[in-house]
C-alpha cells in the first residue's frame, strides 16, 4: 500500500511538472488553455495510472494467443520502472509474492513500523479533517448569507445580467441575491449557481462598470468554475501534505481569473473601464467570501490589472501546439494501458488459482496490501486441525453394501475413520488438506464402528496410510493468580447471586414458570462485546476456555492453573478489540494505543482480575501420520 501511494504521488507530481512546462510554452496563448492544463494536473491526483494499467491488462487477456503486444516487453519494463519507482521490480515474481506475506515471527522493527504507520495515519486524518471542517464552515457561512438575502425580481442589474446570459449561451437564468454585508460580488453554488450582489454597490459604479463585473461572473458560470474549484478542494483535503497540490491550486486561480478577464475584454468591455471596475469593487468590499464563491478579486490583483490594461490579444493555438497537446493527452492514457497489455501475458501465466468470493476481506488480505502484518490474523495453534472439506457426502447403498465418501479431504477421512473427534493429527503430506477425495468400497458394515473399520482398511489399502498415536508437549498459557496471596482483582468477585441460562433469557422473561424482570435478570456464562467480556457464575476453567477462543488475541491455548474453585462474576475491559489485539501482539504500540483506553490481555488480566498468563507446556495425545500416498483411483 505504501509503495502504491508513493508511485501515485510520483506519477501525479511528474504529470504536474509536465503541465507546468506546457504552460510555459503556451504563455502567449489564451489563459483558458493553461487553465485546463492545470485542472488536468489536479484531477490526476484522483485518477491513478494503475487504473489504466488494469484496463490494459484486461485488454491483453482478451488478445488471441500468438498476437504480439503493442509494445515490446523491454520497453514496457522501462516505462513501468519510470512510472513506478517505489515498486519492487525484481523479475522473480514468486519471490516478490513470498516477501509480501511476512511470517508471524517478525523482527522488532515491525512494531515500530506499525506505530509509525499509525502516527502518520492520525496526522493525515487530522490535516484532512481540519481542511474539510474549514471548507464546511465557510460554505455554510456563505449559504446563510444567501438565505438571508433578498432575491431580485427586477432592476437594471438583472436586465443586464439576462442580456449577458443570452450572449454567453446560458439557458438557466442566474438568480440574484442582495447581500446586506458589503461582500465582493461572486457566484455561489454548483448545480444552481446564485449571484451574490452587495446592496448599493451599483450606486458607486457606472453602468459600463456594472456590466463588466456582471460579464465576469457570467464567465464563471459558463465555465463551471465552482465545480472545478470543488474538485480541487477534494484534492487538497486528501493530499494536503503535498506542496505541489497547493502550487497547482494557486495556478488554477490565476489562470481562471485571467481567462475570465480575457473573455470580458473580448466581448467588448473597455480594458480601462474594466480594470477600474475591479479596483473599485475591491475597495467597496469589506469581506471576501472565498469558499465556494467565484468572485472578481481573485489572484494577484496588481498583475491582473496590468495584463488587462496591456490588452494584448492572446494568440490562438497553432497547428503544432494542438498536435503537441493532443499527443500528450493520448499518451497519458495510452502508455499505461499499453503497459498493462504488454504485461498481461506474464500476469496470465502467474495468475493464482480462482478465489472463493464467499471469503470475506479480512486481516490476511490487509497484511498483504500493506506489506507487513498490520492486523493479527486468527492464530494457528500446534494442536489446531485444518479441515478443508466444503462439500461432502456419505452414501450407503443397501442392499448392495457399497459405501461412498465424496468431497472429503484426506485429513477429514482420517479423522472420521479413527474416531478422533478433536484429537490433533500431525505431520503427513500436504495433499491431505488440499485434495478433495472420492472413495468407495463394498462392505457389509452396518454400525458406525463397522463403517469406520471399513474406511480404515480402505485408507490403508488405497493411500497406504501409516500412522501411530503418541503424546507430545505443546506450548500453552497457564492462567494463574497474579499475586502470591491469591487476592482477586477489582473486577473479579465470587458469585453470590443466582442467574438464568442465557438461552432461556433470550427466549423470554418467563423461566421455570416464574416471571423475571429482564432489566434485573442476569444471564449465566460469558457475554462477549466489542470492548471485552463480562461473565456471571463461571469457573476458572470456563474463563480459561473463553480466553482460548478470543480469536486473534492469543496464539496459544489457555489452561486453568489457578487452583481456585467455585464460580465467579466479573468483567474484563480491553477497549476496542481490534486495537487490543494489535497491542497484545505488538507491545511497542502501547504509546500509541493506551491513551485511547486500549489494554492488552497481558496487562488487563492482572490489573482488573488479579490473574496473569505464564508460558508453560501441556501434554496432548496426537495421531502422527508416518506416510500416505495420493490415491491412484478416484
């Protein structure tokens, strides 16, 4: 994810630099051409080249076999390297994919990296939030001024505006709202723009000056400048940390006002009268609403007046300039598409197996995106048993006595054949967890034990299964008192009140013929929440079992070694559980997460319950697979 963001910023910055170079070559041409170049540079921050590369890769997938790509692979590699300098460009894609999945036993630098990512995210959200809030407050302030203003139904200014609308080709009339505050005249709104006109300003301006100001505002409406300003406001909020974004924004305002000035003069306004009208309007304006308003006083006022008085006619675009702009515009889209098309064959050759779309986007996918383990995944304990069968069936055909097992994995069949239940199965070849089997045999078995015996014989014959039982020690966490005197924590106490089974409590307020008050009735057992757990009348063994089931919190089973008998009531608060899982796994994030009330399991247990977790081992009966071969008959 960091590499993708770096590539996008680099590409957008390079695009803005090219746009700046083009504006220098077109400095003697009309301002609206330079304005559209700067607007394209702004929009580029919202459109990553990776989207066009993805489109090209899809086109490449549709190309018939044997058709040569549009560009040679060597050229595509060079362009891809220049366009994505922050991506790893090793030709060994398998090693790159392997490096993207970091093992659980990670170095000490990972917690610091997570803390750094968290700090950067908080700073970015803070800057973005401040800009959005400033924009919303400013917009609401101007909107309130418009609501309080009086809409003009007739008058010389309105008649002049209607005439200019016809000249400019504007079909929807622009509403005029009088403002009691001496603000700068300007157009507010995007879908239905409104002209905010200060009351009494026409008394200080001549008719030709009023017409010039109104012509300027009509130009803003016709060009939809408020919409473009809103788009760049989004860019500034998202990329506020990038100075190029602010530089592009300043150039946008400069060329926008210059383009309107050129249009007003072109429509027949006298340059001197127009310049005087701008200066006088700015002198009469006490406030200048900027958020969402396109007025007349934007950009460098002194430079604008000099350019207006110079009244130099802007040169039209020449043939070579049109060709240059068209070529660059086409190349900006065609090159990334061509890169995607050129890389499509290699992508097709390395395409992973189809993904089950029923699988929800979870921590594992997030970790692959960011390049390291940002979110803890559900732990795989040594005693856990992967069971991959998703479609299975056991069919017994009577009276022929043929029994069929369809859709089971090898491990699932072994578990059923040896009646292991939750007994762990260790070792064995990889195919027993990935290959779906179809096995059948004839048997006279009728009872469950007879069927299992027949299946064991079938496995020994068909897959040459060899296995034996043994006892092994596995690492676990022992739940023990935190203090030598066994004193309970502030959130743990022995049960003294009766409780009701939670299933009965959910079914209704009547339990055992007695009506209970739902507000005061207590449900027995453990109640999990997004911030921790509460428990009523549970034993220490039950509490340990619930901690073992705490998802990504702990990577080992928890066993009760407290020696405490009886039942207990209490609560364990961890704060927001996903954050608590990160803190439990990576203690270095404490400085970032603990100020928000997040606690790790290892800290919360002693503080709140007077218990703690210690490393130990526990013997466990297992079935060890010594050998097995894939079945030759399916």
